[in-house]
C-alpha cells in the first residue's frame, strides 16, 4: 500500500485471452483498464540504448535484429508441433511441419538448454540477446538453465511468444482497478459466506499427508512459528495439493510417494524474480513522450512498464530476473533502489532519481513459494520424471498452475 493505493507485488496483468480470469473478475464486480503503452519504448542491450515506437523491428538501423522474428517463428512452430502441453514426449506422435533430421524432436529438444539452441540457431548477437532476455524475464531463469522442450511447452500453453510478451492482445493487456490482489481477497470473502466451505483454514501450513490402507487421507496442519503440539488433523476421502511441485516436496507423505513424483519435486525449481514498484509525484516520462516500457540486458531492471493508477498516481513496475535477481538479492534495499532509479534516469531524465516511495518483493526468498512465476525444468527433467507432474498418487491429486494445459503461470 502507498496512501490509498494498493500495488501488486505478485501477479498483476489480465491477458486478452485469460477468459476464465476475465469472467471471475467480472463476477466479483471488479473492473479492468488498459495497460498504458503510448509513446516511445526503450531497448537497452549490448551496450547500446535506442528508442522506438510500436515494434522493435523499427530498430534495425540501431541493432542487427534481423534474426529475431525468424527465431520467434521457429520456436512458435516447434511449440505448436508438440503433441500436447501435458504429454509433449508422446511416443510416435506426428510433428506437423517439423523436419526431424534438421529441426529435431521433443526428446532431442529436452536434451538441450534454450541457451544452447539460441547459440546454434540464432545468428546475430542482438537477436540472441532478445531471445535469452525473454527466458530471463518470462521465466526467471538463465537460458542455459532451462530445457528447450520445457520452454516450448510454456510457449505452447501461453499461445506463443508474442501472446506472452505483448501488451495489446497479449498477457500484459489489462490491469484491475484497485489491484489484482482483490481477486484473492474477494474470493476469500465469498468462501467465508459459503456454508459448504466453513472448514477453510487460512494461514496454516500442511505438514504431512497420510494415506490409510483402509482408504481416506489424514492431513496434519499447524501455523508457521507455532508449536507443533497445536497441530490439527483433517480427514477426507481424497486430497488435492495445489502448490508448486518444489513446495509440495516439503510436505511429508506417508507412505512415501512413488520415486518419479519425489524426483519431480526435486527437479522443478522456481524461477528467480524480484518485483519492484517505484512511485513518483508525477508521470514525468509520459510528459516527455515515453511509455516507461524498457527492455534491458544489464538491468538491474530487465523489463518495466508504466504502473500508474487510474487516478494518475505515478508508478513504474520493474522486474529483476534470473541470475541478476540472485545477485541483487544479496544487496540492501537501498542499493537496489539506487541502482534502479539510476537506470530509469538514464532513460527518462533525472526526475527518476527522486521517487516518493519504493516497494519490492524478492519471491525467491518466499517460504511458501520459493520463487516465481512457475516451476521450471532443466534439460532432461521432463524426460526423466515429467509424468510425475499430474499423475495422482493414490488418493492425492496434484493441481496448481504447473499442471495447467493453458497459460502455465
Ligand atoms: C511477481 C509475480 C508476478 C506475476 N505476474 C502475473 C501476471 O501478471 N499475470 C498472471 O496471470 N500471472 C502472474 N503471475 C503468476 C501467478 O501469480 C501464478 O501463476 C499463480 O499464482 C499460481 O497459482 P497457484 O494456485 O498454482 O499457486 P500459488 O499462487 O503459489 O498458490 C499456492 C498457495 O498455497 C500456499 N501454500 C504453500 N505451501 C503450503 C502448505 N504446505 N500448506 C498450505 N498452504 C501452502 C501458498 O502460500 C499459496 O498461497 C505472477 C507471479 C508472481 C509471483
């Protein structure tokens, strides 16, 4: 919160094709508005800073970006050729439009990282930087840490590169008036009123799940920081665990889970992201014809946007991702704020050096999330234990965004 305003330090945007979320937002009586994107954007990569409107293709004079669109087209083609999001390694599946000899197969794609693929397949340095940047920003991991196949699965679930990266028609199209957190708080209020949901227990952590031979499940819960003797037990026929796999791996299971599921929980780390909001007295960048959208490969902020409230309260939201997030997490909040405002001043002038408030959240250090936006896979993990992701283990079923077949994260 700053004054009367709430800013989201977690999820924020409603995408143009997030149809289910859009209908929940409407049912809850919330309103959306367009993400501001008018004016010049910044591209600050490989030691060069340039300004453009619309699409980066207009920057061909300042950068050698020729390869970018071919590469995005190739990645989208490979993603679309996958047999499915949930079973990308389906045996003998037809890979429409793919020449297995020259372009590979899902199994081969899972043996290499995104970084290895871009190194081999994207010719220009600037074009390579853009693709690598996307992995850092959209997934919070270094391209060298990320399986190409998992990246393709993510692209396929998100309807392709442009849909994921864009504002208009893309995942960053709309914001919710008053903040996206209201979706959770309003759903919580509705739950409280529903007589069928009186057993909902908030602010408590599931510690263990036991499955009994006679049928049924016992879940043990106690609050963080409380004495374990305060634990409570819940009994049910089935149990749905809707947390990221690496978070689910911290729960104890009796009997032990099948090895493939246990291995999956060890091989699906979260991405590393620090989300920051810098609040100003005025939207000085707009007065100068800028959108506040900037792409950088050095940071600390790798991507930022105008985050002003509808009433004009001025703010910029910026993300630090992947290895940079790990490094900046070791510094103080003051050091991060200083470096971020310096970066903004480089783009939009010295007014950026004087925010009235700075807010941030390092998701990598969050006990019950362990990072964001979503669980990820390094090369080989999908092949080794991908089937453990959503296959039920007895009476325990797995849910959460990682198990989605559309819009993973
Ligand atoms: C900084 C950030 C920005 C994002 N931006 C966007 C965006 O703009 N648009 C978008 O669509 N998505 C965005 N996302 C992603 C989106 O928030 C996630 O995809 C979504 O929250 C996943 O929902 P989930 O229910 O699967 O898991 P979660 O939201 O992680 O929910 C799991 C819940 O379980 C709780 N929990 C964990 N362990 C236990 C336990 N042992 N016992 C009891 N409870 C437990 C956690 O505290 C948490 O409340 C963003 C995420 C972050 C962090």
